[in-house]
């Protein structure tokens, strides 16, 4: 496990050494800020629901951009050979990289707390849904980071990794809105697969085990699949 | 110490390694030789647990690579070809990262890094990013990477490729120095290097071991007999050739070139491993020829290599 911690530290520092990180953070803050404030004053309500409402679709694009280099770059430069001949298991590598991506996204979310304080200044803000929203955002980020990491392990090409990751995340995001295409017999299954409903439940401040289970299973499955892909490469 | 048994590796339909069997003893410097694509790198990658064999196994001490990769990785330091390091990291940060991966911490870590900086001559580049380094320095950082855990076994894939002659000598000396206490396996296609550095060589061609033994023994065994170079002054080259061909033990005779008037240069090949110099010299003395050059050609690994790995 100390190996995972070393990988985690190295990758988190690595994020801030590359310009991509700053571009991603800037894009995220611009997008989310604009979506939030463009309608904030129209509703005339002190709440962050609009911000959290947009988050799944923004994350579907931003998170795969954060994770795309994690394996692709190593596979491309060959440094993966050095990494995997050090005394560390594949699963520790995957966990280390996953946690680095998750913490990076958490740091990216940090400045948006300013939105909450702005809202609290202008009106009577209910902090419950805000905390729920951030908690849900972390779970959502975890799920998408897992998927992005999996996509990154598939290819040497970062762009390809980004597109694969984005496609899967985007699909999960819009599942809920596509349900009218689905036959009634399997409706429940597909309704469960979409990430937006689960996220919205949590961001309303309702912590339901079904929603937690959803996110944790996606994270687990994605990380397991990533470890499997790495093993198959041998 | 390392036992390779019936090792096979397939990449799709292509069989890169065919039933490889050999052992590496403790404290030995072993050279893996072979033309490009012979399977040297594949063998090393399996040994370092980067790739898995299609069948067969490698045992290090009593650990099997399939069941105990972590224990084996702990014992092995590996430098892949062209040292693919993290380019954006500073050299010191990189070494600190490797030290942490090797489980070194605190004072031990600082001490080990300082020692490797000195050993590998990294002092001037320690605060540079890895991607700014020249090939030679990158190779040295790679070597420091491999030696970080003070491993029992050092596996180096073409450690001297792309280095300038001075650096090559330095790295070779370093390998020899390390080889006094540790087991070193390295691949190369520079034969003089293998001859100068290794205790033993294994020559691989198309995934098959074609020779395995101490360098001098191989040279004797596969060198194809001894060659004597002779140069003498005589107006009639035909006559000289005819006379020398009759000497007992001579298998064939190659006239090298006809340089200038009356100079005859030739290479005389003996049968088996027989010294024909006394017999040749007796003939020359009896004829009263003016002898300019007379020596036995050193049997080099180059001949062995060429003979064993020639196409078809």
C-alpha cells in the first residue's frame, strides 16, 4: 500500500507540473461559473441547485481530460516498463493514480465554494443540499475518474483515451433523459444505470444506500477493469 | 541463482522465444548476445516480471516469477533500453520517487541518493528536468534507478547504446565494479564489450540459444580453428602458395592482396585446433624467404557470433 501512496504523491504533483491541469481547471471554472451565474439572478433564489444540476454534463467532459494521460502517457513513453518492474502490484498503481485524479478534481471544485458563499450573502442559503451536492460531486467525480482511468489504460494515445472516456461518461450522464426509447420491461435497469438521477438524489441532501452503491460499484468495476487490462498487456 | 526453464513467448502467432534453458550463477556477469530481434529484450522483460511467459518459467532464488513477482522485483534492478524515465520530473525528485518506491525513507533515502549521485556522476544535472538531459546522462539516471534498492541482481538492456566512447568505458567499469558483488545480466550487440566485461555469454538467435559458455571457451569451440597471417617477400606468389599449402595441418589458404612487387600476404587456416606455426616456419626457413609478418590471429567472439547467427 505504501507503493500506492508513492504513486499517488507523484501523480498529484505531476498534475501541477503539466499545463493541461491549469487549462482544465480554468475551463471548468469558466463553464460552471457561467452556467451558474447566468441563471442565478433570474430564479432569485439563494440555492446552488443550478450549479449542481449542470455538474454531471460538465464532468463528463472535464474528468476524462484529467485522467487521459495517467496511463496513456506511460504506455507511450515506455515509462510503464520502469513502473511495473518496481516492487509494486498493478492494483496499487491503479489505486494510486485513481486517488490522485480524485483529489485533483476535489481541488478543482474547491474554488466553487465561493458560489455558495455568494449565495449565502445574498439570501438565506440552506447548507444541507450544498454539502450533499459536494459529497455527490465527489462520488460522481470518482465514478467518472475510474472510467477515464480505464479508457487511459486501453491506448497509448491520450486523445483516443479522452474520447473513449468521454463517450462512456456522457452516455451514463444522459441515460436518464433517453429512457423513452427503452422498452418498459427493462426500464428499471436502464433507469438505475444513469448517473444523473443518483447524483441528484444525493445533491438534494438525501443519502440513500442505493445511490451510494451505484457510485461505489462503478468505481470498483472501473478500477477492476483497469487492473485487468494492465494484466492482459503482459 | 536464476534458473530459466523451457521458456516460450508468443506475440500472437510469432514465437519470440523457443524453449530457452539456462542458468545464471551468483556473482556472475552474464552477457546476452544476439542480432536485433533475437529475443534478448523479451527474455529480460520476462525476468523482470514486465511480461509473462507463454509457457515455461524462471526461478530466482527459490521464487517463481509467476507466483512471487513482488519478491523478485525487490531483488532485481532493471534498466530498460533507452531508459524511459519521467521527462518532466527533476533528477533529484525522480531519484527520491524511486527511493520511496523501493521502500527507503528518511536518512536512509538521503544517504542512498547521495551515494548514487556520486557513483553515477549526476552531480551537475541533479536540478535539471530529465527531458533536458543528454542521452548519456539519461542513461546514468536510469542506472541510478536500477541500483536504488541495492539489488542482488542487475538487469541492463543495452546499457551502453548511444553513449560516447568515454562514457562507454565508464559504464563498463561501473558494471565490472558492481559485478564483483552482484549478479549482472546485460544485453549488447557490441561484441568487444561482451568480451571485455562478461564472465559468460549466452548467444540467442531467433529465440533459440545457439551458444552458452565462457567467452574464451566459446571462441575456441566455435572459432573454426586458428588462423595464421603471413606476409613475406617473394616474386612468385603462386609458388609460395603452392609450397605452403602442402604443409601438414593446413586446411586452406587465402591470398589477401597483392600489394606492390613481390609482397605476398595470406591467411592460412588450420584444421581443427592445431598449431601449425612450427611446421609453417620450418618450410619458410628451408626456402630462405624473407619473412615480414608471421602471427596467429586472435580468436574473437566476433567470428563465433558471425558463424552462429548468420542467416540460413
